[in-house]
């Protein structure tokens, strides 16, 4: 049977605004970059094991092992 090899275009998301790089937060251990957390955001759980939790406007860092909780 006829099989079209025409690939569908990839789904891309465009914004009409110019890119406004928001504040970013870089993990001091592994240099991964995240959106800068603000109060009320869930903690950043970096893949290297460090958590960054916003508390009273400050970022509190703590190391948590993955215990499968
Ligand atoms: Zn990290």
C-alpha cells in the first residue's frame, strides 16, 4: 500500500513576544539552570540530589538522597 513518507512538521511553540530571559537559578553543584524560584514555587529538585527551596524569599539548599519516598 502507498505509504507517505512525508513527515509532519514538528510541533513548535512560538511566542509573539521577544524572548525575555527571566531570572535563572543555577545549581552550584552541577550547573544545571532552572527558572529562578519565587515564594510559593515547589522546590527545585536538582538531578544531582540537591533541593533548593524558597523560604521567606531566600533559597535554602539541602541535600536529599533519593530514598524512593
Ligand atoms: Zn544540581
